[in-house]
C-alpha cells in the first residue's frame, strides 16, 4: 500500500487490558515477507463465545470450522493468518484448518474445538499451514496483555492502518472492559456480519446472552457499512467473554444492568465499522448516509445500502459533484416504499430536493463547498413511516481500480 488513508484516525487508540485475554503477533511467511501476518490469542478457561459469519455460499474453510464449533460456546484460543484466505481449496483447506487448530490446542492445553480460526487474503490458493503451525510456539512465548496494535496490524491485508476500539462500563458498580480489533478495506459489504472483527470482554455473560447482544449490534455496525458492494467469503465477527469481571452474573437479555454494556458494545463495533469504511480501498471521502421516514429500520438500512453502493453516487462524491439526481435514482431502485411528493434530501445540512422536485432556494455552489470536504453527510427522509438507520461508506476513486487490478502481484 502506498500511504495511509487520508481518512484514518490520527493514531491507534489506547487499549486497556482485558482480564483473561493474552495475544500477540508473529511472522509465518505464508505470503508476506518482512511483516507480521499471524495473530494468536489465548483465553482463560471458561471463556464463552458468540459469532456471526458470512452468508456467502462459497465460504472459506475457517468459516466452516467456526460454524461447526460455535455451538459448543467455549473458546480457549484464536488463530488468524493474513495473506491467504484458505477459500475454495477443497478438502486440503479443511485439513489445514484442523491441523492448525490441533497445533494451537496443544500449545494452549485446550480442546481443538475451542480454538477458533480465521483467514484473510487471496482466494483459491493452497494454504501452507506448516508455516503457521511452525510459527505458533515462538509466538506463544511472547504473547501478552498489551499487544493490541501488533495484533491489529498482523491481520491486515490491503488495509492502510490498524483498527482498534475500546470502552469501559460498569455492571453492579464493577468495571467491565470491552476491546476489539478488526481488519477490512476492500470486498466490504458484510452480509451477516470483507472483514474480520474480534471483540473481547471480561463480562460474565452466558452464550445465549452474548448472541442476543451481538446480532443486533452487528446489524447496526458491520452490516451498516459498504465500500464496494462485495460480500467476502471470509467475513467473521466473534465476541469472546472471559467472565473475569467481578459483577454478579447476568442471565436475562432484558436485565437493566445490561443497558450500559449493550450501548458500549455497539459503540465499539460501530467505531471499528466506521474505521473500515474510512480505510476503503482508494477512498478520499467518508460518507454518512442517514435514512429516516422508512416503513421499518430494516427498510431504511436497505435503502441506505443501495444508495451507498451506487457507483454513480460514489463517483459523483469522488468528483465533488453535488448531483442529487443520482440520490433520487438510487432511492428509486431500492425497492422500498417512498412518498416522492414528500421526500426530502439534504447534503451537508442543505436541502437539495423536496416536494418531488429541486428544493426552493437551492444554491448549488453552497452544497459544492460541502462536497470538497473529507466528511460527506447525506440525509434522506422517505416520508413513509418511523423507520431510521445510518449507513457509512466511502467514495469510489481510480485508486480502487489500481489496488484491485494489482492485488495478487
């Protein structure tokens, strides 16, 4: 990659320790040379796990493995490699995952079905898992509680910056920590949940509760971003809870003690999701698209994603052209109800369309000034119901073509 995204945060955030979690990064040399490409995390006994995985009908071998062991609900380790996605590699790919899990299990003194595996990178190339398993012992010797930046960098592919986020909340007056890392830059239109995201907490929560928290938070975070409209074969989001916090156990989803935790979890995941959109391949502008007045939240999100995925909308934004007609076009093909005579569109807070036509008093040069910035805000009121959702995306520039045309070289 040539330089960090102009939309990147100024620095990697300060990340707290999460009791019961140790992690580290190392180099396997499976694809990349001269950089870390392998993450190993160890979890305390009793750690619970929930996950959402790609709905792609051509999933990678690691996704199939995670899907198989998730019902167990327990986790002792996580191994992630970057550079080779281990997708469409047949039975050899499945065997490579099993060998990796067994190798990590031996090192961590844990059952293999409590070792989660994720991979990201090129599709269709055989994975030399021996390079990974040979690197694990030395990597285990240096894992620790503060290796968040190294771990986040190790899972990157075309990413230009490492992505992390953390929050602290209280349950029963006791401190609870939530921390997460993610990767993603291209092939981003998650459908579950091309991205990997791993969230860690010391909260004492059962698997059933973790799932009930993770799925709606995923819908409002990772499922509300898009870079290029392509869903990966490897999308994986896992939430690990070590149970090391001192609060009384929570067992009901409706327990008010969970309110702060629920909000903080969604906040961490939204932060990570927005960082992925800000690191969209070739991106120069970050787009916040707010849809309201839809018949439901799901309908609002569908409209938002259609608009955000439109190549015509994305290229207009890249060209700093306030061509609001392209927004009208995209809303119209989303397949959701809209009252055109009542619909209102604003760009940068300036009304551009209303009453089924150009808004009275519209001055293009004022809106054009907003389009020259790095942060683009678009709001669309469909005037049908009370449904609302926010979607985040980025523009589409020629650099996206350059990156993906040369991806395997």
